[in-house]
């Protein structure tokens, strides 16, 4: 932060900001921007470009966050490779944590100096979904896409507006985020662990506890043991499942899953995973199955390995346009339930503090989850490691 201050973007200078007592004290006027290093996706299929961008100061209901850590999540990769659409150019990064250094007018949910977890669904609190208790499905958030809630951006470079993935855009030193997208943490957490709660923990543990509502003693199968899948496994263990079967094509990942509560493993690279799960469950199939890879074939496998009256929960997001062939007769005759789970069906501001408490009490093993750290300049290397199947979660760490 040393040496950084607000500079003129479009208007006369009056005062600049400076660091004091560890906080950014800003008296900037409208039209000031901060020069920030960020990873920009200019074109699908190309590496992220580490460059300087302009970041506007926060408007009403927004906060400026100094990013402390950002997770390397496969969801960002989907946009980089064109598996999912997003407005470009864009700063990616949706799994993060940091410190509030400035608040815009009217902000009441966070204060300067707060350590915060970032939520990639900053709910408006007023739409039908929010009012019915489904803030993870906020209508305004969906309608405004990779812009902030007022439909505009705060990021600019090379004469273009730069979009914000999930209204977070934390592959950057600083981010402007709606105040409902930051969840204050009482008593500081390591930034990399706090960042994991921003996506993989809440999505995975929430899918097990809030979406599927696993019953104690039941059998569970989890397809895909990356960062989110490991958290589904931890959620199943928290729910006291009797048998937790990890399914993946990488033996190292399956061995790693045993640290997080898996009781059995199935390697899908050499044998039919559906039959293996049925063999492990006495021919019945699993009471609860989770698809956490993101694909039509794996969704079908999760459905097929579910027992009678089994609950199939799809967590992974498949490439755009993929479909899964489900046996419609089996769905009826065996009374299976097929459902999606977005962001673990969690309410960020209510449920993320619960995840923090679970970590502090030793119920969530986040210390083993994060195994690799990178600088922002190494972000393309970090995604190469993800593509190469490295176990565990990686995180970008900021000074």
C-alpha cells in the first residue's frame, strides 16, 4: 500500500489518501481512482494479463477492500477457457478475503479496518428471491451479471470498462464490492483460510448441510474431489454420515480425500464408478450423491448410483450447453430426488460466520485444504497446476 493514493481520473484534485494507522483514510472527491495491479482476461483462451488498471472509489452502498488472499477455483477457469460465458474484458476471482479500507456513503454493514470474507452473490435484500429467503439466488445480482449492482463497473483500462466477476474481482490488489458482498470476521483468521470460506467451503459444506440435508448414519457418494468436493465430504462428516465414498479419477486426490472424512474411495479411471458404489453399499446405491465435477456424464453417474429415494445434488457447473440423460421412469419408480445447489443454498451473511466457528472449533480442516501459495504474478502458473491435477487448493497471497 505504501505510495498508493487516490489520483485524478476525471476531475480536479483536492486531497489524496494516505496510509495512517494501518488504514486508508480517504477524503477523495467524486471522480478519483486508485491505480491497482490486476489479472485481466482480455480474450477467452488467452493467459491472464497482469497489468495496471484504474479502480474508482466506492459509490453509495459499496466498500473498498484491500485483498489479502484469493482462491484458485475451477469456476474462474471455465470463463478463461470459454466453457461458460462472461462479459470481457474482466477481472476474475470470486473466492477471497481482505480488509475494508474505505466505505462509500450510507454503508452500515462494514467499517474501515474490518477483516472480511467476500461473497460472490452480494444479495440486494429486496427482490423476490431475497425476500423468500433465497439470497444465494438474488434476482438483481443475476440481472446485473459481471457489473456491480447499479449495472456499471468501477474498473477501467486501455479506454475500456473492465467487468467484475461475481461483483468481487479479487484477482487484484484492491476491489470495490457491494457492502452486502462482504462478511466481517470477528477476531482475525489467516487470509487464505478466510478466502476458502468465500466459495469452496460454503459451497461444499452448504451443499451437504443446507441443500441435501444429509441424515446421520446415511451413505454418501461424492463425485469430484477437488476443493469443493473435499468440502462436501467434510459436510457429510459433520452430518455424521455412516459411509462417505469419494469418487475421482486421480488416486492421489482420493488418498487426500481420506484426510477430510472419506471412509471409502472409488477410482473411476479404470472401473465403472456406479457399480463400485453399489458394491460398497450392498447393491442399494448411496442415499445421497453429489456431482461436484461439472459435467453431463458425471451428473448421470451421480443419478445412477443413487439408491431408491436417494437425493442427487448437482453442485458442479457443467460447460455451457451440456445436458445429462436421466432415466425418467427410474426417477418416478424409485422416487429419486434430483436437485441443484448453488453456493451451497447458503445465506452468506448468516452462514459464513457459522463456517468460521466450525473452523475455529476444529470441525473443518481448512489447514490441510490450502496446500499451495502464489503471488499474483504467478496466477497463470497456479491455473496450470490446477489443470495438471495438483491436489488440494491453491491461493494467491497479497502483501
